[in-house]
């Protein structure tokens, strides 16, 4: 059942859990997420980056998402993740996508506001839920910022950013990184607390792969309503395919190695759902 992201996140905020957003890449990865979420009765967000949109095809992706929403009874959305190109986003919205992240976080504050506001205003006519980022996470593919204190979200800037943009959710930089952690992750919980004190807008945590469950639980207690997971899914999937071929060098049937990869991915999805406290919320 397709639900507005805004409503999914408000329910999570009210009840004190987080909705997991899993990056997907094709039919098999969509099935891995949806089947697991349905089994555990968890609301869920399927997330696609610009690279995935290009890889899958926007028409295929939208059709798959709509079909999936009808097939499964749990609340879900298809969300466009880390889009930086406003014109591309507008064309996706026109096509039928209703949940987007416009990521202008590498730009200075006023430019970030201007870009985000353009998407919010455009999306308003279509009932689109818009996420933006204030502060900037390191480790992204398209970003230029480097890790450092100065790119963490400044709580003092939060009210102005939200008032000026009108976004429905806010991704915060509190020490997480995209991709694998090279050192032990250290989250700035005091900063998160200070941000939450500034607003009721649902907060989003990116870069959750590799974070200990206790860190995520605490972040959820302090106000995170959506968590994003990509790297751990990709690793489970590709490690299993590698292992399959190591054990079956003559193997060639995609149904066999894709089934094994899907099963491995489902285990990660299940663990993240438990970590979010989103099981049995659907
Ligand atoms: P990870 O790849 O670190 O899980 O981050 C995912 C993410 O934040 C997608 O927006």
C-alpha cells in the first residue's frame, strides 16, 4: 500500500521507532526488501539514487513500485535518494514519484535553501514529501566536502532552514558516513538532542551501514524517524555471489546465485527492521 512518506515518518515519530529506507537496484533487491518487511509487518521505504534510477529506468522503477505497493499490504513508498539535479527531480515528480530527497548540502546555507525551496514549491502541487540535508556527510559519491566538525549539522541553523524551505524531513550530519566505516563510528548525540529541541520535523539518519544497533536505538530515542541503509545490503548481496562462484566455478544459472544473494540480503533487511523497532507497526 503506497503511503505518503510524510505520514510514515509522522507515525514513527509519534510511536518512537524509525522507518527503514533500503536502497534497491533491481527487481530481486526490491523483492528482498518487500518480502522481509511484509513478513515482519514493518512499514518500509524503497530508495533509489540517481544512479539506480538510470540503471533501472525511471519508467520501470515507477511501474515496479506501483505494482509492489498493490501486491503487499504493508505501508511503503518509493523514494528518490540524494538527487542533486532539480530539473531531473521535477521530471520525476511529473512522472509520478511522490517522495524525494533534494541534496544541496554541499552548497553554502543560502544556496542550499534556494535549491531546496524550488523543489518544495514545485512538489507542493503534486503532494510530494521532500527531504533535504543540512550539514554534509562525508563519503558520498557525488559530494565534494571532507569529513570534519564544520560539516556536522549546526542546530542553530535548523529553524531558519526549515522555515525557509518548508521540507517534510531533515537529514542530519551527526558523525555517520556513507559507505564502510574506516574507524569506530562516533555519533554526536548531544548535537542530535539539540537539533531535536529545535524542531518537530522528522529527522533522518544516513549512513547507517556498520553502525552498532545500540547507537541506532539511541539515535531513534533522540528523534531519528528514518534510517538509510545501502552498503550492507550491497555487501551481503555481492559477497554471496562471490562465494557462490567460489564454490560453483562452473555455475551459470542466475536463478541460483540470485536466490542465494537475495536470501543473504533478506537477513540484513530483517536485522535492520528489528534495529529500527519498526516490526509489527504496519
Ligand atoms: P550506507 O551506504 O552507509 O548504508 O548509507 C546509505 C545512505 O545513507 C543512503 O542515503
